[in-house]
C-alpha cells in the first residue's frame, strides 16, 4: 500500500500492524501485551521462573554468569503514540509479574 494511503486511512497494508499517532507502527501482538489480553496464568509464570532458575543454577555450576534480559517492546516505550482507544492498563504486565515472581 502506498505511504499516502496509510496516512490517509490510518491503516496498514499488513494486517498485523497497527498505525498509531504520528505514523508510529506497532505489531498487533504487542498491543495484546499492552492491553493485558491473553495474559499468562500465574501457573505459567511460575513455570517460566522455575525454568529460568534451573538454567541459572546449571550455568553457575559451570562457572558461567547467567543474565536473563528481555528487551522492551515498542509499545511499552512509546505508549503515548497508540490510538486513543487503548487506555493505559491498570494491571501489571507479564514482564512485571515475571520480575516480581523471580524476586
């Protein structure tokens, strides 16, 4: 789709891309994370924590430092460019819940 159509209709040629304010583009899967749709269950958060801890223990036994790093998604850095129909969520994100569970 030509760029002018994207600006005119505020839509993307790719069904998986949302056009935000000032032409910001977001993958639709990150919107689900932002709006807290399809959140991981507490049980799944615990499973991830257990697996990360197991990897950490194995690495430390081998004398290797282990760091779990998750890059932020664009929507968590620039939420102000989302369309107004996406208000700021009032519940913690999966990454915040995971971080708290690892505490």
